[in-house]
């Protein structure tokens, strides 16, 4: 048993090291049984996982990241946005406390909000202003070229008629929220982050084939002349690119800030299992090196969701079962490039 676990761990190490140029892993902490922050950072280092997404400035995790080579995508929770927009001083203090005080941590992005909804009156009206204030503080510290300020959206921002991919557009109710964000990102040459889950698209639409969702279709499934799509990930990502073009963001790059497949939890089509989770994540790691039909040859910086199962996360049971590892630090399944 021990040797089998060592083999699984070794395969995962090799996989994430091979794809280190593009792949990071999300470190969600909604669990009451997770390893300590120093243990988690050791896992990242031991497995050569070169990038991390952290959803809030958890001080023990930032302490554990000191001196490591892990590049960090650091989040600002939605409920902090209004305060950061209220004054430049508040943003300066946040940057001092959570960035400048950790000069030996490799910050890559500051993510101001995650999937903010237009109906969120405590975040949406203030988001672009908060991003600007955080950006001002980063620039004042001399880090403007090193740390990009951005935000993460979901594919729920896309309109119902966004098919095929070239027809992608943002829902009208998102325009007051997303257009100022696009302008900010264009002006500052920062990427847009997108949480992108073929699993949920597949599970919600009985017409979508499993092989198309798992990167396993041998032939094109969707034609969008002159482009052809043989996987759902590319189709979703290029749909967002098309929406950005229509909204004045044609110069923007996209970072896939979350993507994954659950290994348990059920839902409608019963594909939340270890075999499909392994297939999706393994194929994702291979795939992101090569770009999409719309952006061929352009590697896709991607963060797998997530490092661990999170047993206190709200929502459907699948939400608690996206981990690559069990809380006891053992891998659920191998991810093998060879």
C-alpha cells in the first residue's frame, strides 16, 4: 500500500513539474481537517507546483510562502471591496499589510473579487474603483511592472446565445460591472481571470458528449468556420475571447484561474468520479501548452481547482470534492504525462 501511494505521489510530482510553465493549483481552505499552511507549502515545493492561487491574505500561509519560489495569485474577498474603494489610504494599508510586509514572497497577481455579481450592491458598484486604488498602491511601491491587479469572472457572465464560440457576448446586466473592468485591464496591460468549468457545462446540458468535455474526442465536435473544436474547454475559452472583443477587450489575455473536475458528489449526469477527474485534469495539463483554435500556439496559464477537498464549503456536494489530494496529503489519483 505504501509503495502504491509513493507511486501516485511521484506521478503527480512529475506531471506538475513538466507543466510548470503554465500550471498552478488553487489552495482553497474551506475545510476543518486540512494540513497546516507550512505543510501545504512543503507539498507545493516537493511536487514542484510553481504557482498558487490563494483566495484571501491568510497570514500563516503568507508566512509559510516566505523564501519559496512559488508565484502567488492573491485574492481580496468580495466583502472587502467596498472598503478598499472608499479611500486610497485603505488600499495603501492593505497593500502594506499583505504585500509589502512579505517582500520575500513572489506575488504575481492581486485579484480584487471573485465572480462578483451585478446584484451584489456591496461589491459590484465599487469593484473597478477598488482595483484602481490597489493598483495605485502597488505602483507607488515600485511594483507596478511586477504585480498585476485584476479580477476573476465566471462563464455565467456569458449570454444565453453565445454559441458557437464566435457569437460569445456578455449578458447585458453585466455591462455596468464588466466594461469598467475591461477598460482598467486594457489600460494596465493586465489579464482577465476566468473560472472555467467544462464539468458544469456538461452536467447541465445532456447534449454535450463526455469525450468532448474530457479532451478525448478524436474529431471536431463543434464547427465555427473556419475554426473547429474537439474539446469544450477551448470552446468556452474562445467564447469569452469573443465576448471580450465585442466589449473593447480584444487586446486582453485570459488566465484560467480555476478549472477542475470533481471526484465525488453526484449531480445530474453522474460523472463526478476519480476516473473522469483524473482524465480531465491530466488532459488539461497536456492541453494548455498549446493554446486554443482562436489563439493557437499561445500557452494558457491555468490553475487547477483544487489542492484539497474542502469539507465545509457550501453548495452542492461536488463543490467539496475537487481536490487533487485528500486532507491527509495523499493523492487521490495519478496524473501522468508519460
